[in-house]
C-alpha cells in the first residue's frame, strides 16, 4: 500500500547509525588512551585504535570448530577453475550485513590471510560498498590491501579490481589512504604491480593475442584495455606512484 512505512528498513538504518556512533566513540576513547600512555610510535598508536573493539573471550565461547563453506562466487564468469573450499569457523553461519557484524567476523572468525581473502571475495564489491557506506574503519583499508596483495591470483584479478573500486568510493577514502602506514603503502604498490603483471601475462599469451581477424580476440583485447584503464585510475586514487 502506498505510503506504508518500511519498519524493517528503518530498523536496519537505525542499527547502522548506532553502530557507527559506537565505533566513533570507541575509537576516539582509544586515541585518548594511547596519548595518555605516551606510546613510542605511530604504529603502537594505530594498533591500540585498531584493537579498540576487541573483547576478551568468555568461557563459553566456542573455539576450534570448523565448517566447510564454499567460496569464490565472485570468480570471473566462464572460468573453468573449481570453486575453492576454505575451512571457516563454525560460528560464521551467514555473511555480515552491517559494519559491526563485519568487524566481529573479521577479527574473531578469520584466522588466516587466505580466509580473509576468500571472505572479501565472497562478500564482493557491491556488498562491501553497502557495509562500508559510512566509511572504512581506521586501519582496516591497510589490512584489506595487505590481504589482497598476498593472495591475488589471475582468476580473481577482475574481482579484486572491482573490490578496490568499491572501497575507493567510500566516505573519507582519501583520508584513509593518507593514514596508511609505510608498510601498507608498499603492499598497495605491490598489489597493483602484481595486477599489472597479470594483465601483461594474459595479453602476451597466444590465446589472447590481438588478431583483428576474429571477433573473439578483438573482444579479449578490448576487455584487457578496459581493465588496464580501470587499474590506472585506481592507482591514481590509491596514490600509487
């Protein structure tokens, strides 16, 4: 009926607003605490802020239980590679919908870089953009770049580019890039370097040779050109020299 109020949408919006306010207050208190402690370096200051949301495990918390979850739904269409299967903690029964749920799962459930990588791929660019529509939490962008750099593969390169593009559209993205540590900036540079090598490797292989005699190769070369333009634009956004 026209004019009806969507209470579910309002409740979700309220929950996200409350979570964002709690995150701001939590991180702000952690910053003041770090200043009072007179930490010796920016890295220590940053680690205190990043860990501000962590809580000690209770006696009844489950640990060690694993469940099989099928990942790689964001792999490029037409890929013949089988879906990878990664063991994930049993408590991760569904994908997060809010930033607070993401932080909880990212910290408590993802125990390895590979699990974190598959987690990002499974969420995909659209859902990540929705989760972080307010902003990406302090320090989290650097973690994403490190995880992507360590695990990116040829079959996932399109998905990784789309994730990078989605994150670059979040609020205060420029500030997050400025706050990247030296190591995180280097990981960012290495990530784009790997993506560039993957493009070059595919383009130079015989099956992707630019022969104007067939429509297939023309389409392939056009696709590679689009990927290269997207990568160059993202390098500008991520301030990669």
